[in-house]
C-alpha cells in the first residue's frame, strides 16, 4: 500500500503521514532501517516490529498505527487524544524521535 486509510472516528492524519513516510523509507532501504528502527526510541521500536508484520501480511498498517496511537494515548491522553480530535504532528515526531537533531544521512 502507498499509505494508510484515514480513521474518521479517531482522526489519524498525523499518524498516517508519519507512518506512511517511515514505512516507505524502511521498505526502500530495508536492511539499513530495520536495525536502525530498533535503536531510535522506545515508541519507534514497535513500528519496526509492526512493519515486519505488514511485510509478512500478518498485520495491516492501520493496525500498527492504531497500536502506536493507543500506547501514546495511554501515556499522555492530552497530547495524544482519541476521538475526532487532531494530533499535532510535531508532538508525534517528538514522542517518536525525541527533540534532538538527527542530521542528514546518505542511505
């Protein structure tokens, strides 16, 4: 799939954008990024496992997204609300990658 199906019950715009980009990067450069995802952060590691399950056709990208969203919402329901409420993409990327500068890497 090129991206995720938007969840109109639990607005998923920010999650869809970030996960679509990450998934496509990981697929285009699988060997390098599969290992790297497991070291970036506590919330990114499950995405690596989830992406592997998507490739193996045992999970959908929407399920991976929803699992991440649930984890983040439990840890901080104000910043990562459920329902028809938007999530700030910068808050999501900070939760996933931290607020440090990652720089540029040639893949």
